[in-house]
C-alpha cells in the first residue's frame, strides 16, 4: 500500500492511503454480524439505526432491512412511520 500525502498551502489535508479497502470489500456475512449488534438502550435491535443503514447502499439494504423487520415491535412503535419506511424502501 502506497502512502500519499496531499498538502495545500493553507491547510494540511492529511495522509491518503492509495488503494485502501472499502466496505464493499468486506464479506456480507461479516457486515451482517456487525450490523446485527446495533442495539438500543434497552438491549433490543435499534430499528431507527437499521432503517438509516438500509439507505446507505444496496448492500446495506440487503443486510439491514430483514433485521429491521425482525426488530420491529408494534408495541414499542406507536406511529406507523417505521412500517411505512420499511414498506416504502425498494
């Protein structure tokens, strides 16, 4: 991995690592494991965070949407906005 430092006359931008791995390089099984540990304060899966993750990319949508459906608790969520988001996300 080559280390390339970009500088500007006014400010130091910082080191840029060429050919750095990205999230798409991580196997989906590992991402699923990581995302499945997104918890709210009461120890349950955090539906709002899962919904936000589902909008990041198609890969995260495939991973987070089923978990959000699994975590959805109609007794906790009085509004239908969570369900509307889950149904409306392609």
